[in-house]
């Protein structure tokens, strides 16, 4: 598994994804009665996502190109034919290290789908490879194992049955999904030794929930580190360690990324001046917003707004 040192990182285009909440949870528009989806999509390294996690499980098979994922503070490379496996709690994102154009097939599903499968033997044991992902968990299964190609074939069978409008279709999807989960369970058997990793990470994330709720309400105001630590019920030193362990970023870095994402949203959805937006998202002045914006996105706020206007066919008036 390849690793990328952060010192080699180049600046990329920071994507605003309105489906990512203040605490970095990515929401997927599942059918609430049958929460599973398969998408075939093209990803661009020019548009890496914000760090996020989600309440569903994710599998991604690279059809062409190369993806570099950031998982907490780790960087792992997924090459053509490999399979990426991600659970619910780890913050992660596709990075700007990735190839310029990557095609991938992704499977998303909520764990409740497995727990409610029609076959009584289905239970949480199927989900262990997603639940027991410790710091060193190997998220990428190499193409050479033969497992990614088997999983992708089953993904496409699931896609062919969606939307599941009949009992037969749902039964087929449940069966294909369980076949995928058994393949993963057999591969990851050496790593599935304890559930304590999941419990400790979930408890740490739960302690930060009041802080993320505060960020959503008050990101435009002053939020000092000691105030954040107090909101989470921790000492400043404990908070610094815990926050970075959960999110993969320092609190200041996370807050700046969040504020820049909010600034991008305002630049795309309003005609407010750059100075007004600076105050709205919590930066002390326009020049500091410009500095942070360029550092994180590779362009100034004005350039970003013009970029959006060109993208929708409306050139700026000045």
C-alpha cells in the first residue's frame, strides 16, 4: 500500500458539498425503505472533497486511473482494479494527489439493511470488516487478490436490480450484498480480533457532538480553542489530542476549512461583497479571508466567483 507524505501535498480545489454537515457527516439520498445504492462516476483530482464521514458503509472499485485517499492522518493509494473499504466513523476524503480523471464504481448501504435481511442468519457478523477498522486497518484490497473483481461483478448485479420495486428484486440484492460481505469477511479475518476500537472511537466522536452543533450555529463568531474544549467537556490538551484523533485535523485547521466551505457557498449563492462574506463566516477581515481562501482552494474569492459564473454561462459584469 503506497503512502503519501503530507509535505508533498499540492493545493487543490475545495469542493462545497451541501450534503456535508458541520460535524463532517456526508448524507446520501437513499430510498429510506431500502437504503442501498450503486453509482458509476468520474472523479476529478481538481475537486477533492472535504474531510467527512458517514452513517453508511462504502465500497469503491477503481475502473481507471488512481485514487489517493486521506484517512484521518494517513494517505493510501488505490490503483486500477483495487477495492476501497470504508466504515462509518473515520474522517476521510479523496485528495488532490489522485489522477486527473478517475472512473469508479461505488456501493453505499446502511447497516440496517443487513440487520433486517430476510434470511434470519443475517446479523452484525457480516459487518465486522466495516466496524472493526483500527488505526492500521488495510482499507485497500489489492487487485491481485481477485476479490475486487468479484465484488465489482456483484455490485453491478445489484445496480441492475435497482430500484428494488419487487420482493424478488430485494431478495436478489440482499443475496448479492451478503455474497460481497462474506468475501470481505474471509479476507479480513486476521484483523477482526476485537470490538474495542469501534467503541472507543464512537465514544470520542460522541463527546464532540455538542461542539459540532455549536459550530453550525456560531461559525461566524469567535470560537477559541479553550471554548471548544469546554463545550466538549475536556481540558485543552486532552481536547487537542482527541479532536485530531477523531477528525484527522487540528481544531483550527478544521474550523478554517469549515469557514472557507461556508464562504464558497455564499460566493455561489449570494451577491454579497467579499467583505460581507468575511464577517459572515468568522474571519476578522477581507484580507485574511483571501489568504486562507487561496491557501485552501488555489484561487482568490474573486477568481472563485468568476469561475462559477463562467461555469453557468454568466460572465461577471466587471
